[in-house]
C-alpha cells in the first residue's frame, strides 16, 4: 500500500484549520512551517506529497484560508531542501503555462531533490483562473488536445539528455557528450519546441507523471503517460471501477497496468472516539454548516431547513428518506442519519466532502484503507488531514504503525527516488513510443 | 556604493571555471554548492545576487559548462532558505512567460525570503530561445509593448493586496480583509488579467523591479518601473552617460532619479600580481583564445593571425594600430597591447569580455570601483568572479574590507529587505500612476 498526502495551504484540509489552537496563523506564507509538516510526513514514510493547485483567490477569504498552496514549485523547492526521501508531486496546468518553462522547473526540482519530483499534468477548467490569464477557457476537446501535445513536449524535453550525457570530467575537460544530447523538434497544433532542455537527467532519469483529470479524455491521458493517478472517489465500488478503467486504458496504450498506481482520497479527523472527533470537525468548520443543510436534504430526498441543524431526522423524515441517485454519497449520508445523529453531526461525518472521511479513532482509518486496498479499489491513498499541526501526528505516529503491523505498509523507504517509491521504472532519454 | 554579484551556473563566470582545481564538478546541479556560494556572498554583505537567464542550450557544451543557472526561481528558492539578508534578483522573460505565473512565483519568493526578491524584467531576443517556445520572435516594437503591459499587470497583481489586508486573526476568525483586496482588471493589446493574486504583501510590500535591456525602449521601461539597472558598459564615460540617461528617463516618468540605481559590471580574476592573474585566467579559458585573435585584430585595425598568440605586437604593428571606433573596448585593448604583453595575455586581460575586467591584485578592483563610483559612473557594481570556489573569497575577505576601510561600502546590512538594501521605498498596493 502506498501513501501520499495532500500538501496544501500550510494549515490543513479544513477551511477553518488556520484558526485552531496551536496552529501557526501565518502558515500560509511561513516556509519553516510548511517544511516542518513535510518533514513530519517523511517521518511517517509517506511515499509522496501531492499539491493540487488553484491559481485564483477563493471567494470566502474573509473567514477561510486560501485553500491551496501559495505557489507549488517554490514550496516544493523549499521542501526538497528540507527533506531527504519523500516524493514531491505538484500540479501544473497544461492550459496556462509554457511547456518549456514547466519542463525546466520540474526537471530542476527533480535534480535538487535527487530524483523525487512528479508532475500532475492537468488542464484547467475554472473560468476564474482563465480570467487571471486574460483568456477564455478553450473548449474541452481543445484543452485535451493541447494537454497531449504538452505532455509529449515536456517528456521530450526531459528526455533530451540521455543517460550518461553529462560527463563533468575535469581531467579530460569534457563537460557533456553532445552525441547524447538530442533536439526535440516536436510541433503540434497548439505547441512546439526545438529543444533540447539545458538540464541533465536526475537520479530517476526524469520526473514522474501524475494525472487527476476526469472523464474519458482524462483517462486516455492517464493511460498513456501517467504513473500515478489521484482519484476523487466516494465509494469503494466507484474506486474499483475507476482503477480498473485506468488499468484498461494503460493496456490499450501498450503499457503494463502495474506501472500506474491509483490513489483514493481519504480525509481524516482523528480523535479517541466518534463524539470527540465530530466536535473537533465542527470546531474547525463551524461557519459552513448551515448552507449545506439544503443540499443534504436533496441527497436524502427531503426538504430540510437549517433550523433543524441541531436535531436528528424525525421518524417521519427517516421513513420518507430516499438516497439520491445523482450523488454516490447519498447512501452513506442516509446510513449516518439513520444512526440518530443531529444534522450537524451528519454533515460533520463528511458526507458531502470530496472524499471519504474518517471522523473517529485512528483504527477506523486503518480499517478503511485495508478494506479498500484488499478489494482492489486502490493501490494507495492520498490522505487529507484536517489540520497538519495536530491532525497529522496521529497519522504518522498511530496510523502508520497499525498499517505496518498489519503488513500493509513499508517500514522504511527502500529506494531513493519517487520512481523507487512507486515501483515504476526509471526513465532516461525519450519515450520510444513518442519518437 | 552597492554591490551585487552575478549568480550563474554554480562554477563562475569563466567558461572553464567548472574544471578548475577544487571546484565541485557537479556545481551546475548541486544546490548545496549553489547555496554555499550565496552564503559566501552574504558574508561579504553584498546587497544582492543577480541571475541572468538563457533558456536554451549553449553550443559548446562539450567543453564548457552551460553558462547560466539551471533554473533561476528554483535556485533562488533554495538560496532564500539558506540565507538571511542578501537580495535575490532573477531574470524573467516578458516574451515567453505568463504574467500571472511570473507574478505569483516572484511574490512567493518575496514572501519566503521575507522581502528580498527582485525581478529583472526583460524581453527575449534570441531566436534559439524562441524556438524552444515554438514561436518566432515578435518584432522589437511589439516585444516592448508587451513588456510594458507585462510589468503593469505584474505590479497590479503584486499590489492587489493592500498593506494590512492579511489579518490571520485567530481570535476574531478573520483571515483577510476583503475590502483591502482589489481585482486588477487590466487589459492591453497583448495581455490581460482580472486578479487579484491570492498572495499577501511581503515585508517590503512587493518585489523590486530591475531592468537590463538596451536602447531607448529599454531605457523607457527602466525609467518608468525599475529600481535597479544592470548595465553592460565598458568605459567609465559610457557608464556615466548611461547612468545619466537613466536618471533623465526616471525624471521624465515623474520619479525621483535617486530611486533608480545603476550597476556597472566588473569581472574579476584576482591573484597577488598581474602575471599570476593572467596565468589563472588563461588556465580557465584556454580553449577559446585562438578564435578571438581575429577580432582583436579588428579592434586594433590590424590583420592578426592566431600563430602570433604567444607573441606581442611588433613595433611595426604597434605603429600601424588604430583603435576601432565600432568597439569602445578598443582603446583599452591597444593600451594593454602597447605594454608588450603577448596577444594571449592581451586577451587574458579581458579586453573583449562583456564588462571591464580586473586581472590582478584585489586593490586594483577596489581602485576601479572607487574611481567609477566617485565619477558618478555607477551607484554600484555587479561583480562577476571568474570562479566562485576560490575567486569569490578574495572579494569577500579582501576587496570588501578595503572598500569598507575607504568608507565606500557598508559594514553590515542596515535593513532586512532588498528595498532597504537599495534605499528605495517599500511599495504596497498598486502604483498610483498605473490606476
């Protein structure tokens, strides 16, 4: 089993994490704090940190922290210098960046981390982001066409120095072997480059490609290029289906499906018991429960009012409730509601969060991960702790030992590079399928 | 007097620096080595490091190191984490990057360095670079039009959070004050953004703008936006003229000319005496003397052959020599040649290098700097040591104390930010002239 951790804004996954007791209120811009959390994840032997990205200001900045990281590449540069083993995966948009610049920065990260870099290659879909770049969003088809070209150009640039091309031999005075440095010369409909990149290979050859897109087009991109996919899945059945679809896509692209690892998200709020965990969760997201009651009602097929927030569903409501087929999370929401929790507590269970959520003792997280892993629903997980400061230590100090004890998780890093950690082969030179 | 240092490839300014004794042959990708050199410059109380950029592979990679840094932003992120006071200035192309991405990364650098970042805003003129980005170079006029738009958008994004906008007040639960966060909404012919940037101000408000372009268009950009200009000047007269033109441009733009600092380049090869310094210089650039003899001849109005490399000019040649009016360096070249040095030694004096070069004892560098500074030819210098490993320590340990003793250079950093070091005011919010 592999473990990644989402590495966000310096506070944690919950919007109110920034104001919890003991949390550094300047964590968003405090790189000492960011590096300290990365070091903590490394102490837990996590295979990688994963940075989503959203280059625009969130609307509710008055009370909630900007959800994502200040700037992924600068943050990972700092983390690379402050850690030794953990992999470093950042999202980089194929829609709003230049492939040469992106290839160069990720390769530099790969070199400075001694082979621990990964690039999550995604198109951008948000009109607010597009406006920051002064353009309208391209149509979906075009975005994916550009993504294919972008990845091929980036891989071409990364591979433009073959293994052994950099000699730096002071005795002979030979700095590099020009015969092993090739131009790229790719030209598509949207993008082109001549190359080569002026950077030698890293200890893992070149960075690992991740993908997090959705739909058939995202699947095709992942199947062709990715070694890791971070999924957004709520049920084990959905996760297994997505993982299988991904493996099929890899095979269609002529690859060994074991070279693509599928990661299911898991949000955690850990406390000794359910009640304490729910209270913890409520304390860090107190501003945002009322507006969610209406949607909870839709999930349950009921007209609910936020006045009922402190009360459970009535017997009549429970009898009338029908889980919505539009939202895979509805069945779980009804199960929790049936246990008699107040609507606030139902929501605090994370029933409308982006990923499954464990709100309770740490063993529940271990059980969840073991069940999904053994059912073939995931090769690993990307963990989203509620608050790094005091929500990450239980994962490192309690969850990991349980998983190790059960023989599910490694006791230490075996190799040095992210490719070692993921069990995917080093890649030098250009992908032969792209030449 | 202010001092910056060019921060290049991890070896030094001379192409053969990488193979000199004691030099780390992997310095190009070894961030420990890069950070160590930055720390050394900081020990010398230099005001800033300056990173030129060239995003393409140089042709003579077989024997010479890639001349410039592996990737300026990732390098400065590492340096920011490894230093406390020195300013960090990187070149970023306005031709081949997205203003939102560039603004975000420099602002992140400014935050992680606690107000020490600067951006050298330049258009790109090299067709090899353009080919790496899959495009032809735009016409010069258009490049500068885009540069103006680019700088205004970047400054707008940097200023989109006013001073005090970021509250992070855990007691009241107020993360930011939305009334102090403004959209940018700039749209030009080439570029646009809505903004705001999701990043708060740094300790100096926002990064410092540098410029290094040439010609009237570069001058206008510098006059309007820059606080520092790194010039390429060979004679004191030329430097003084450029500095005065720059100050005039600032006044035309309605600014106090003292807010723009002009830096003259100075290359150094330091040794106890001239002969030892010339030998040092020859040892680190031995591959490249022969092809330069022909150009030296053009400078002197003579037809010279590389067979004469080890010999001085003959009396007949000296009598016939006339310094070329096309190249300001020719008068100095003839002066050196007249002293009876071999052609190799004449070239080793740096007579056709990009900047004036001191090849000799360290006091000659101090004298050069004092003379130019007192003549109003520069507010400071950007030093280009031949080899960082053993060519930077004499600047830190010998040159700086001489300048301090003469009352020309500060004994320690007075402030914390790059704006403090340069004596230019902090800037919060947007520049009122751009609203």
